[in-house]
């Protein structure tokens, strides 16, 4: 658990975009919240997106923008 938290802190310290994947119940939401909490953007709102719940076409690469990216929300 400490190794995972150490990795999350390293990710939070970077400006990199992060896409968390995994099975339902694996803790993706907890990891995202931890990364956000310890990032430089912690004072800004966290925007969590469930891509599986989006209508087909809205989550395709053709709808990427420079501001938001394809699967990266800052």
C-alpha cells in the first residue's frame, strides 16, 4: 500500500495527464482523488468522467480538444 501511495504522490507532483483503468471496484476513483488532493491543482475542482456512460461518439478521438485532451481532464 505504501508503494502505491508513493507512486500516486509522484504522479501528483507532475504535470502529466493520467488515465486510470481497471475493473469495477478496483479503487480508480480513490486513486484519482488522492492524485488530485496532493497535486498543485488541489484548489480547483476535480472533474471525474465515466467514459463508459458517455454516448457513443462523444468519447472518440475525433472529439479531442487541445484544452481537455482525449481522456485527460485538468
